[in-house]
C-alpha cells in the first residue's frame, strides 16, 4: 500500500502535469494545423495519385479505420497530442520532484528546450520526420537508433550541465556525437522526385512545432511547480524535497 505522503506527491505531480500537458498538446495541434497538416495533405495526394489503380480497393480497405478528413481527423489529432503532452509532462515533473529542483517558468522552459534536443532535434539529425509515401529504413532499426540517440543525448546533456569535475563534463561531448558518428539507418530506395521539395519543408515544420510544444510544456509546468501552493513536505526517507528548495 502506498503511504499517504507518497501518494500526495504523486497527486501533486499529476495535477501539475495534467494542465501543462494538455495545454502543450493543444498548442502543438494548433501549430500542426497551420504548418504541418497542409504539407501532409499535399504528400497524401501524391501518394494516392502514384498508387496503381488496381490497388485502389486494397488501399481503401487498409485505411478504412482512419478518421475522416476534416473535423474528425483534427479532433483525434488534438486528443492524441493532449495525451502525449500529459505523458511527457509527467516525466518532466517527476524528474524535478526526484531532484528537488527549484522551478519557475524560465527554468522550466530551459528544461523544455533540453527535452526538445533529446527527443526531437537530436534524433531528427539522423532520421528527420518522414512524409507519407517516403521510403524508410526498417522500423526496428529506426527505433533502436532513435532510442540510443535519445539516451546518449540525455546523458551527454546531463554530464555537461550537472557533472562536477570538468573532465567528467567533457565526456558529454563524445556521448552527444556517438550515435551520429555510427550513423542512422538508411532507406534502400531513394525519395520520389515529387516528394523532394516537400521533405525539408515537412521536417522543418515538424521540428518548429515540436520546439513550441516543449517550450510551452516546460514553461507552464515550471510555473505551476514553482507556485507556493505546490510546495509539500516530502515523504519520510524519500529523496524528494520541497519544490522551491535549492
């Protein structure tokens, strides 16, 4: 059974993560509707036009589960992004609670910037966001490289920011570069010529939306975490401290 004091910390973390995550997810959805969705629709039109007519029935059956274009599709996107935001906010606020970090909006935005670097920017340097119909490397290889890159980037940034000895901090630099030196898995086929102009636009738009998402998430969660009413006495024997503690 979870002690009451520990449960109170879990409750406080969730109550901070929920509004921050939902707000960041809604901001991401709004940005995607303006910058990402139009590029996606253009790529999907190319994919449909390039598909052999003989496979039209099979394509319709494969995509029958997808939400209808327009309001239904937008609603599912907003819901998915809100859930995604809540999950990332839980992770972020839990790290702050574990470290006993003092937080406010500006410091939270810096953590959000680090989250963007770890989970969006660094993986995108080797595996940029791909358009529908674009050839890709095998899924297992892409997932393994993404996870390794995110872990290496998180470790490298943590060493650079928090390690005490200078020599230990310097280890963060090769760690940041490790998976990029090895290289990301590549698709066996070349990108179709019709998608070539759209690919860099889609990648940049996706990264811009991700940057806004992480900044909103970090800043809002940091502001909520730093409020006086968010402070609480840590459970006995737990490594958590008051949110406003140094």
